[in-house]
């Protein structure tokens, strides 16, 4: 999974739209059914941008790439 997360990180850092299995993985990670809280709407916004091939803002990128992906690796999700 580290390599797959790396593909997500590289694509988003270059502000390129994700495609194929990389896009599918990113959307799967963001597929949690978030509520209508401020945080939920923030995460839905990230998912929508990635799905539409739009670049993420600085904080969106930070939260998804530099917080969420490493957290998934540390939590053992990487073994799937």
C-alpha cells in the first residue's frame, strides 16, 4: 500500500488529476459517510475535488496527503 499511497501523493503534489486505480483508491479512502459538520463538509469537498480532477488547496492537500495517508499506514491499513 505504501507504493499506492505514493502514487496518490505524487499525483496530487503535481496538481495532476488522479486516474485509474490511483483515483479509485483515493476515493475509497474518502468514501466514509461524513455528516454535515464543518469537518464532514471539508472531507466531502476533498473527495469532490479529487473525483473531478481539480487541484487541492494547500490545507486540503496537507490534511489528506500529509495527515490521512500516513495515519492509514501507521494504523495497519497498509496490510490490506
